[in-house]
C-alpha cells in the first residue's frame, strides 16, 4: 500500500519504472525495522524482489508467445495417473541441457497418455530459463507452410521455425503427407540438425514415420539423423485426458464445497 510510503519515494520509484516495488515495500520496511536490517541489505532485498517479478513476467510472456498452455506445467502433473515413463530421463530433460547440446526429444506413446502435457511442461521450463520456444501442431504447421508458398512467404515462415531455441511439434505423423509436406518436413529437420532442438510428440516411433512420407527413400537419411540425435521418452498406460476434464470440484476453494 503506497500511502505508507513517503510520496517523494513513490514518485521517484515510478519515474525509474520501479513502481511495482511499492506492492511489497511496506512489508519489507516493517521486516527491515524488526530485524534491524542495514540499508544496503534492505536495498538488495527490494532489488531481488523486482528481479524476481520481472523474470516471472518475462517467462509468462515467452510462454504465451510460444503458445504453451499455462495449465500444463510439470508441477500440475497428476502423480496418481497410471502412466509409466522414465522419470530420470524427464528430470534430465527438465534441466534443459539437451537444448544446450542441440539434441532433440521424441515423446512416443498411445493416444491420450500425456505426451502433449509433458511437451508443454518442458516448454514451460525452457521459457523460465529464457529459451525461445514455439509449439505448433504438425497439421497446423504443415498447412501454414503450404499456404506460405502462395504468397511467397515460405522462406520467412521456415525461418521462424528454425530460429527458436526449442521447436515443439505436436501430433506428428498422424496422416500420410503429400510431396510438398514431405519436402517441408525434410527441410525443417535438416535445417535444425545440430542447430537447434525439437520436441516431437507422436503415436508412432521414428522408424514408422517413413511410411507417412511421399518419398520415404529421400526422407530416410533425414529421419535417421534426427532419431540418432534424439532422446526417446516412451509413455505407456491409461489415458491421462480424463484428469484434464473441467470440473466444478476442481475450481472449488479449499474448505468450500461445490453444490450441484
């Protein structure tokens, strides 16, 4: 509450674009008085508060720009789900070292087992670590690239897909691709090889992707390079989707009951 703070200080902080410090300043001043904190320690505490606020806002903006679902974060994963995967590998992926290595990730499993959730979760963690991320469904990405050929923006669209630190392609290889789509995917995988990281979710393993290409022979070397530079996170078990189904009980606050 800014009325507990001298007006001259309020004005100075706002001119320096540090107005958000006022949200917690009264509490910090009270804490400093209680603990007899020296001035430089109080100043450092206030600056750390501001850094944390800005980092959080920046991460949220990057995640929104990446088209990541804010509800799909690893801390919201339901541990009671009857789904199995290598948790040691997931922990390693959450460290983001695979991005520094320009390695890829293939998340494979049956329909509804949480592949998309985990892909979003890794993307959210990457955003918090200041990585640039973009998530697209394979179908939408291929349609955008195909349409971009009509207005001569294909090179621009491809650059967007190549430029980010982490590109997440969801639901890949669901359907057979025509010659144009096959060429676009081959070009994308080639351009990002050792130049940036990808996460691909699919119901099919990479050795089954070949059958979806219009020219499997030409695609074979591209897929082989991709697969041999990728971590395989294999998921199995029951569908995770019912746990994401909206419910008034999920919205009810602790101590309150939702009435029918």
